[in-house]
């Protein structure tokens, strides 16, 4: 069992890879079959499986079987979290750009 102090860092670590963010964003409009993601994201199935396992272990991704298909979904709060991070970074970039444009 993980210690309480490791849960949050491990969760954010799971989000710390571009492929995992792309997987999350692919499900912004709802549940998707895992079988759709390799072509959609241009990720090899073996890499995709590894990233899905990491996201699922962190609790950021849910899965369920539908016959032979593995359906994946992301809680809307995860999408909110990624969106908030993007907005913070946009603000940071705008601020840095403004500083660089000063004479």
C-alpha cells in the first residue's frame, strides 16, 4: 500500500507524459474503445497499453469490458485539471513573452 504522502506525487507523475495527456484528451467527449486509440493517436499498441496501465493505476483512467472491447473513460475532473494546467501555462507564457518584448 502506498503511503499517503506518495499518493499525490504519484498521481501527478502519471500525468507527466505527453502520450498520457493525449490519451486523456482523446476521451474528452466521453468513453472510447481502446482499439481506436493507436490509429487516433499514432501510438504503437504496446506503448499505448503501458501508458493506459500507468493512468489506470493512478486512478486517472477507468476501464470496463464490453464483450471483447475494452472501454476507457476519464472522470471530468481530470479533464478540468488538465485544462487548468494548460491555462496556467498559457498565462505564464504570455507573461514571459511580455517581459521579453520590453525594450
